[in-house]
């Protein structure tokens, strides 16, 4: 067995054509420490429900477009280069408020589970 996995997600346009405009990497790469989704949502898209998590925090990384992330009733404007961390218990939803696609990556990981970072975990070989 190899010590790595690869996946070809296709172009952002191809991701936009997937169900809900999402590519989930947990299954594609066999992730065991987090879930990562690559998202492409059309102009005018608004998540049709609010949600929260039991254990996982989320980080939203905006790649392209303009949107709003509503967290516990606070509306946060996001654009290319924005990064927002949301605690598990926070109620959240995202929407595309711009004139084109909103592209973003969402990373989910168990809150307080990071025991080391690159500087502590990395080993020069």
C-alpha cells in the first residue's frame, strides 16, 4: 500500500456540475482526520437551511466571488481571500451575494484535536 492517495476532481466547472456543486475529499482520498469539500455555487445561491455540528469546527476559505456567511445571526461579508473559522455549536449558513459563482473550500475537523503543528510534527529526512 502506498503512503499517499490522489484524486482528480476536475475543473471548477466540473465540480459545479456535481450534486450540490460539491466535491467531498474524505471518500475521494480516504481522509481520516478531517473532511474537506470544494464548493462551487451559482449566483443567487443561498443554503436552504441553517446548520451546526456536534464536534467539528469548520474553516471556510473563499477562492472566488462574493458571499455572506451568517453565524449566530451575525452576517459576515466574504470575498476572495477571506477565511472564517466557525465553532461547532455556532449556527451557520452561506450564500452567494455576488454577480457570479462563489467558490470556496470548507474544512471540517474535530475541535481541539490538533495536538501538533508542522513545526512540532515535521521531521527533516
